[in-house]
């Protein structure tokens, strides 16, 4: 029986992980956010002898797949085949122990998704809408908002996306953009009518309020808070179909050229993968209330797994709902957001080339540094420190000392246990506390704390061994030496089981060294796991020091990536359409001086500036806060478009625009006269 489910005992556990998108490999952010915590949880449940299945797979539909295929001149199936195999291999190499890792391009998935859609469609659970959407006539495709760029109507950033301007942070609709452009062909898109089916999420608001806000207050604060925010803002109908030729075909008449929206079919992948694994017995894992369903995801998937997918399951009517969705935040790399497009990542396949047979070192560091409640940062220096100061100096050192001393003094055999002193008794009593202590933390998804407690058992062993000094007592008190080695070996045996969820490769090595038969979680916490006279193998180093040169190699690789991004990513934007001289003459651009500057509250990018334009002193709001400290730009002479129509930004009336240039690093710089001139001088 699990420690936290005593009141509500489940017969079985269905654990799923977010389906990684099959257009790239796996990096450390994926492992830390989703896959290592999930594997730790499942390994623990197996050691608790629970009935559990672990379901994973690749998400293989959607526009990004088709775009990548077009760029490479191959089919979407070629793309997903390549990356599905890369992802699957990476998970296997890092010990992620799925019962099945399948894919959404499988026949089973297409059939399951179609049947799910049809049931909701036949029961009238969808609403049908005709609307105008942007269409690329050259690419012959309707455009998702992210594949349309244009000028932001608020801050005039010319590289705004159809869903958001990343310069000023304003949420947009694609139709808000000035001079919209398709990123597929570069053509100007046109509005075209299209029909789609929507799931009316607003119909499920009352259900979600009760199910989440009232009945699942134990969920992690970041998950509960995001759900609460979405529900209280009011839910809107969400399209379940889209115009595309890659994906699960919409299985009804009049829907030719349409597929199920990837957000709709992807979570059904958990069900279809279970059907593939257990074709005759899958129902109890999804429809029996004695099954505990747990989704491990990243924070970008909270809405889909807590709001949308449960609404789909509720609409269908026969499925259980998740008991918990322990989503993590994001892991950054060396202070910068991980980005696959910029190659700012530590890829798992590259890691194994540079650090062969060190999967557990990375698993340890990612768990110890897991972004459980807030974004966290991975640095190579921290990686080295945790390996050398914790795995080598604490865990590895204790185990190595104990086994070496056993062979040195007792020919590799477990010595007998004599009368216990107070230190022996206290140590044995403390050993008993660790299985429940660690288990309770794992069951409440506190993996960092659980790992710390596992290491505390190794710390206890080191402290006990050091205080007993068997290398000294062997000459004066053999019974004392026998006790200290016996109890230290018992701690090693307990560690061999308790570390298995976190460090599976190391646990296997240690169990082999100790000649320890497989044990479950209920059998540990005891001081008699190894009998008197039991023969153990010779000591083998479980961890090695990582030298400065190895870390320098990794940091240099990242520096090269950063420099390469600067050189390769910069190119001048295309010239805009020609204008007449009279159009240019309408712009009144003058020199001005910044008199005051301050950040606009509750924004990251906006500065409120007071500028002497020579005509007057006026307020201008500018999206430059990321590049300049307010106090350092006071007195700077700038170029100002003074006759731009006033615009309200964050409640401030902005009267004009400062001219800026963007360098190859993406940094904004002022367009200023080379020599100081009088404020108000016209720029012609």
C-alpha cells in the first residue's frame, strides 16, 4: 500500500508523459521537466509492487512537421520516422522505462482518434462555425497564427507574430497585424472562408470549477494557479479541426482537406498507445475508477491536460479523469532559455558521446536541480560540483570505503553483529525511517526532496563509519569493527534499493557488487538485508571525478554556438515597397534629448521617456527596457518621429516614436546625430 493513498487505495496506476514533438531530438530540458520525474515515480511504484503501466509516445502531427518536410524536400512521414527513432533511443539510453513508446501516426491511433471524434460528433457535443482565416495562395494553405508575421499595431515592431508581439508583449490576432506576410512563401495572405468544428469549453466551466478548484486543491501551486486563472477568465469554444493534409482525417462528410487539430488528437495518443499495448485489457486502465491516472508534463501543457483533455473525456462520458498533473516549470541553460532553433541546448545523444556511461550523473543533477515550482538553471559548473562533491565524495566514497574495508578485514564476507552500543542502535533506528520518508515525498511529487533524503542516508553512513574508525578499532576491538562494517554494509544494501528510482544504472552496479537479490520497497529499512558470512564482490568505483578540462570543453561548445548564432542569424531585412517622396515628406523627424526615463510598471519591455523635442517636452513610451537602464540614457540625444498619431500604451499617452536600429546581436541602438545639435533640428 502506498503511503499517501491509504484512505483512497487504488488498484492500479496509469502514468503518462507528454508526447514529445517529433521534429527534433531530446534535450536536458525535456528530461528535467517531464521524463526523469515520471520514470522515478514509476520505478518507485514498481518497487512498491503496485500494478502500473507507463505510457509514452511521439506527437507526429501538425504544421511544424509539414514545414520541416517542405524545407528538406521529403515527406512528413520521413520526418517523424527519423525523429521518433532518435527520441525513442534517447529515452532507452537514459533508462526511461516505458511499457510502450508508440506514436500518433500509427493506424491504431488514427482509428482511436476517429472513433473518439465520431462519438462526440454524433452526440452533438461540437458546434460548427464558418469563419474567415488567412490563406496563403502560393503555398495553398491556411495559416496558423504563428506562421504570419507583420507590424505590431501597438509598438510598430515589424517582426510581430500573428498571436503575439514579442517586442511589447501584447497578445494579438493575426488580423491585427499591419502588412501581414506568410512565413511559408513570403506572400501576402488573403482572408478566406472555412468551416470548422469546435468543442465548447464554456459548457464545462462548472464541471472544471468543482473538479479542480474544489476537489483538487492538493495539486501543485503552479498547476492549480494556472487552471484557476484560465477558468476565471472564462473559457471559449476551441477548434478541434483545421485545414491541413497531414494528420488524422476528420471522419465525416463535408470535411475533406481537414484533419483533427493536433491538440485534440495528441492526448488521445495516451489511450491509443494503451490499446496498442493491451488490446484486450486496455479499458480498465482508462475506465475503471480504481485506476489512478497521472499525467507528467511541462508547464506549457498545463491547459491541455487540466482543462481541454478532461473536458474531452467528460464529453465522451466513459473515461476516468487524472488524479494529478504534476507539471514542472522550465529548465534554462547557463542563464538563457533553452532553444532548439538556436541550438542552445544539451542534446542527450551528444551528452553520451562526451560523457559515456554517465547517464546517472545527468539524471542526478537534473533531479537535484528540477524546476518543480519555478524555472531553474542548468550550468556545467554546477554539474561538475554535484558530481564531484556529492556523487563522488558522499555516495561513492561511502560505498567504496565500506566494501574495501570488508575485503581488507573480513575477506569480503559480512561480519557478525555483536552487542550494540548506543551509536549502533541510533543508526539502525534511523535507517528504518528512510523508506517511508522517501516514499511519501515521491508520492507527493517532491522529487528533489526525496533525492536529498536518499543522499542523507549516504551521509548517515559516512558519519557512522567515520565516528567508528574501524581502521583503528581493528587492532584493539574486533567486535566493534565487526559491528561498524556490518551496519555500514546494511546501509549500502538499503541504498542499493532506495537509489534505484533515481540512479538505476548505479543501483544495478551496487546490487551486483553486494550480490544482493532483487528486493522491493517494503523489504528495506532493515539492518539484516545481508546475512552474516554473505560474500560480496570487490569494490568498483561507482562515480569518477569530472575534471575542469571536460567542463571547459562543454562551455566552449556553448560559446561557439552563441557566436555562430550571431553570425548566421543576422541578415538585413528585405527592402520595403517603394514610396513616393511626398509620403516621406509627411514624416516630421527631429532631434531630441531624453530628460527623464523610468520603467513602466508590470511590463518587461517598456520605458516611459520624457523628451525635449525642441518643439515641446513630451512623453513617449518605447519598448527598449531590455536594452537600456533608465538612469544611463538620460541626456542621450535621439531621433524622434514627432508627428506620429498619439497612442495609449499601458494607460500612458505616447506622443511619438524614437528611431532605433537593430544590430546583428538583436540589440537595439539609438539612431543619434554624430555631433550634438540643437533639439528640434529636422532630419531630412
